[in-house]
C-alpha cells in the first residue's frame, strides 16, 4: 500500500466518524439546558444610594418581573415583600436558562416610568425679557414622607438565570436631589417645590412628552433640607419646554432656582442654597441674585 492509498483510507474513515462527533457535540450542548423545569428562587436587593440618605423595603412593597424561560415566552410576575422576604412561590417552576427583567415600582415598566400625581394643573408665570414666560404644571407629586419618596425611586435590572437561585440588584434610573438652605435673610419661606418631567425612559426625561410636574419634597425643617427624586434632565429655564430645578415661595413672591448642568441618571446631588430676601434689594450687594445655588457633592447611587 503506497502513501496515496493510505491517505485516501484515512480521509474516508474521518468522514465516516464526523456524524458521531456531531452527535456527541449536540448532546454536550443539550447539557447546558435544563431537561426538566426547576423551582426558581430570586433574592432581590437595591443598589445603596451612597449619599447617607437611603430607604429600605417595607411590607407590601411590590416589584414586577418578566421572565422568558428557555424555549418559552415572556411571562410577567408580581412579587410582594413580606416579613423580610419576597414571595418567590409566585414564580413557580421553569426551564433554564431564563432571561429576567425586573422593575420597581410595580406600576412602572422596565423601559419607562410615569410619575404619579394629583392631576391638579395650574399655570406658573415668571418674569422674562419680554414680559412673562409661562409654565403649565400638570399636577403635583407627593414625596413628603420616606414612604412616598420611595414610590418614585424607579429601578430596573436585567440578568440571565442559569441556576435555580438568582441574586438580583436593582439599579436606580432617576436622580435624587438634596438642597440645604445654608444661608438666608430674615424672611418666611412659605413653600419649596422641585420640578420633574412626568414621563421617563432609560435616557432620562422623555423628550417626546414634556409634561412638567411639581414635586412636594421630603423636608427636614430643623436643618432646612429638602430632598426629591426627579427626572434626569436639565433644569435651566422657566418655560413650557424646560423647567427650573425648584421654586421657593418667599414673602408671597416666587423665587426660581436654576441649574445649568444636566442631572444624570443614577446620581445623587447635594446642593447648598443661599436665599436673599427678595424685598431687601437695597441691602443686597450689586449683582447678587436672590438665589445662589452651589453644588457640594455628586454620588453614584449604583456604585457597589
């Protein structure tokens, strides 16, 4: 037998064995998938806000989950927090691996969030270069308690479930703003309100629907600290397309506070605010505005 014949025999033998190799490879791939449904356990945590002003899950809090099992279709589930745990029994059994999307609050969606508000609309006017500019407020969002502000903390997560237990960490999608009035004249602050856009997506305020809402913030009267969760947006004007960051009612006058830099998704901002008496124009130094906002700190709320 010469070398040519030997090579021909080797080639034929290899060709005959190829179907066997393919079958073995296919069987190995199938081992990556579950042949039977498995009970699923999901442990859900939140990214700590990292700014020293956080909140924790309370009984009856709910999140939504959309789970697409291997070879199946997406199904939505509602999980309720009770006595320190989530009712994982609602998930039942499924074939793994599975794609998991989760979001809070349960009234939101994975890709969008609308602030809940009272629907009481009204018009806000601000002096402008040609008279007055107007801003239509569609309603007010109540964030005056820790329980209420938590309802506005839109969070999402997406992960692949490969084993029967999954540890899922929700990420903050909006931004949190804390303003401390660090210096003020002898006057009466009657109210403090922040602004936000009603509709939000993963990029921030939805540019396709500029519905401006007012936010009644969480207030610490002792330290003059005001906290709100609002859209990732730029708050540098007073008009129907772009609101200011906040409005203060002082001595029966509206003072508008603007911030020229955009607020980014997932960040917590802390500002100091100096408010001068709007009636004391003769005692204010030349060029000094009624409100002076100073950025003190920025924290990534989703940083581990």
